[in-house]
C-alpha cells in the first residue's frame, strides 16, 4: 500500500530560518517540504498544490499581504481546481493582531513560534487531515484578539499608517478612495479612544494589534 505523503509549502522570508525549518520538517518520512519566500509564494503554491501551507505571520511581506486581504487569494492559489489546502500559521502569542488576521483568513492551524519543532509537525499532520489545531500557548492571545475593536479592514489601514504610509499611498495600496481612507482613520481614532491618528498608532502598537 502506498504511503500518504503530505505536500507542504513553508513560507518564511528569512532564508536561514526557512532552510533550517524545512530541513527539520522534511526529515519526517510522511512530509515532503518545499520552502520559499512570500514573494514567490503564490507561484509556488499554484505549481505545488500543497495539502498544507505554513506561513510565518511575523514576516513583513506576509503581514503586508494580510493587510491587503491577500491571504485568501494565496490559499486559493494553493488549493487550485477542486483542491483544498489547509493554512497553518506561526504566530507570536503577544501579537493578537496577526492572530486576528489569520482567523479572518480561515487558518486551520495555529502554532506558537516558541513551540518545539515536534509541536509544529503534529499540527501539520492534523491540518493535513482537515482538523483544527490550536497551540495551548495561544489561548490568551486569542482572548486578546477577540477584544480588538477594529475590523479587518480597519486593522489593515492602521497597519499601513503605522508603517508611515500617507493617505494617498494607503488608498492606492487598498484600491480605495482617499475619502474612504479618511473615514476609516476617523473610525479607528474613535474606536481606540485615541486623540488623533498618531495616538491610535501608539495604542495599537502597545496592544500588539499591528
């Protein structure tokens, strides 16, 4: 009987960490690991059609894609025609913002970045079976993520503003009008109880939302 082998795509923007992690995972007899940066993720996903995609949420490129709502498109690329790829994210328990965005992208697995490799391997196998996996260490992070008063779009706008993008730049990135961006920023300021946009950015960074 042919043994089932999990096709896995690991997306991480640090070449050294990407190679090391892929080597550890690929040593498992039932996992075939391919690794790439976020820049190449969509094309590699289309060609590989993996059962599981592991994404590092702390990667600047992955975080930017999440702000623009592109994680769903990435998973669709991985799934292909009639496929079904499970998204598994590596997250920091102290940053509820990326946790929230991963949940919005319908991630099936969540593993703390400080977890031992065996926990990630266990999660990969579970997600490959289309079963949810949530690292116990992330419980408090999920509670904090649920308390974030901002919508996914508002978080995206705020994240771009925190990176120093101007209103026109945010509008171009998100394909929205400048007036719409101003409305989002006004709502963000109100919801966070901030005095102004700069104060809203400070609050959100202290809380780990962006």
